[in-house]
C-alpha cells in the first residue's frame, strides 16, 4: 500500500477574510481522500499565532482534527522542510514532516505572497500561485498594470496612497471626478472578498467610500463603474493552464459585496453562464491570458464584466486563492466542467508537487 502524503492545511490568518478561510478549510478537510492523504491541520489565529490540532479545535470541528495543542511554526530552513512543534514547557523543538502544504488563506498574509515566501524558504511544496503571482494578484493596481501590459481589456482606474488622502482629500476627490465618471467603486488595493469596497454616485459618497477603503490598506484604487453582467472563470494548471466553463453572478443588491457573498441569500449563481459559444470561448481565453500575465500556477479565478448592450468583455481581477467551500464559485465551476470537488483537490496537490519538481531543477548557488 502506497504511503500517504502528509498534507498540511493552513487556515485562519490575520485577515479580514479569516472566517472565509475557516469555511474553505473545513470543506477541504471533509472532502479530501483520507485513504491517500494524512491531514495535518494548522490554524493561524487573527492575532497571528500558529496552533496545531487541539487548539485548532476551537476553529474547526473536532472530528477533523487530531490530538495535541502545541504552538507550531514553519521555519524558513530548507534542511527541515517540516512543521516544527514547540514544547512550551521545555522549549524543545520537534519536526513533523510535511509533503505538501495547502495554504487555504484568503487575503492579507495568506494570498499576497507572504506565506508563499515562507514556504519557498522552507522548500516545502505548496498548492497555488507562487510569490510573484500571489503578490501581484493581490495588489489590484499592479495587477491591472500587468493586464494592460498584456493587452487585456480593463476598466479605467486611478489610485493614490492613504497619506495623500490624509493630506489633501479634496484634491483627491477632484482628481477622481476629473479622471472617472460616476458611479465609481473605491477599494483597498490589497484585499479580497469585497471587504472595504463601496460604490459611490457622487463626491459626497466617494469621500465616505475612500475613508472606508483606507481603513484596510495604505493604497486605494478607484475604478470606473460599468453597467455589466458579472462572469467568472476558474483556472487550473501550471505551464499549460485550462479554463472552466464560465458562471454568472446576479447579486441581489447593487453589487456583489461581502454580505452578498457570505451572509445574505439573495445572490443567484448561474452555472454555466448563458453566453454564446463565441463569448464563452473568448472569456476562457482571456482568463488564461490573465493567469499567465501574472505568472500564475495551480489555481485562480478570473472575474469579468460583460458590458450590457455591446457585450464588450472586460477583465476585472484575478483571485489567486478563491473561496474553496463546496458551494464556492471556483469548485462549482469545475464541477460543471466535469471535475468533482475531491478530484479537484487531488489535481491541485499534484500540480503543487509538479511545480516544486520543476523549480528544483534550478541552481541557486553556483558550485
């Protein structure tokens, strides 16, 4: 019988999307093939403490966790390549081998290249995009610049730093009004799940929207609003990625905000989206190009606007660690495309190992 792969599943985190991460991790742990994988759950609290098993039971159901309650860490030491347990009584360290890590972390300190950098330092294979793709996929300003460089269609936008807003808010408001037309959307540049995003119909609403966005990030982006359908496509793969069938989101409110995504039950998900064959092919091709523009690997979800009337396709953004609950758009799109949830987990783990093998071919120290 083949030896089980030890899969570290990291969840929680210091992010506004902490609760979303818990839901994603629970779904993965429930669905993963226990005959093939040994699960090592690793919780990160909102304060940033790393905990294993026993302590993590406060965050996930006891049925999916093993015993133990030591603080843990992953050290940036490639000679360990493991989860390090810390005995609080003696201060002794012990290593627990990890074959691969699934960082089910959304938003800040999980989807922005930080955890990916730690795993690279530790030389542990991990699911999802690397440091560069994660960082650029997280920063909406850098992301859109890369999309524009790749010739992808995007909405008009402007951006500024929080310090500039603090110093001269009226100047910023005037600049946005000159460069864009209302309605607009003010967003933290580095956050997901629509946290901190507000729609503004005029300068007064824009002031409140920017103030809200500035609570979450030092960089604020303001984007031109468009009258459009919202369509999403899931991506899977490394150097030769594939795209799922597209799905459409019809929010119950004015836009698909955090409450629409996770609290209210008013949003409709139409899978597959009712698009022509030509339009379906176009968004799939653009999704792959967007993934390649940031040098993506493993997985991502690409979000689009399809302008009403003209059917003009606009790339909105890419999410390098999308929600992964059994009812999240990313796995549901793959299910509609013929890949079941448990098989999707298998493929992502295989892609993580494939990418790690490819990276291991590179020489970093001249011998």
